[in-house]
């Protein structure tokens, strides 16, 4: 496991666990290669170390999808990354 960081939304409820998804870092988010209309296709970078937050890096990752409160709107689904690998 890499040097995973803490998230500012660690205290939120985990609503789903995802494993071994493929995504590309772009615009401060992870864009997954699955259905682009899926709410999980744009994920936050919380807990991903800064040196891996460069546009174009492809990763395989696992993590916890965190809850979004009813009064919130997010540009990306909150994700706490629990493990990742860089795809060469």
C-alpha cells in the first residue's frame, strides 16, 4: 500500500466499497473508464498523495465512496482511496 493520506470527510458514512477500478487523473479528479453518466465516474482525490495528482496518470484504485448530504452538490463523488497502483 502507498502512503495513503487522511481525508477531511473521514467522518462521513461509507455508502459503498469499490475495488480495483481503473481511472485517469484529470482536473483534480479521478475519471473512471466506465459509464460516464454513472455518479461514480468522477471521484475526488482525497487521500491520494500530492505527487500522484498529475493530469494523465492512470491508476488502479480501491476505496470507500462516502455519503453526500441532501443539502450538498459535489463536482465529484467523495472517495477515500484505500489502495492504488500506477498503471505504466
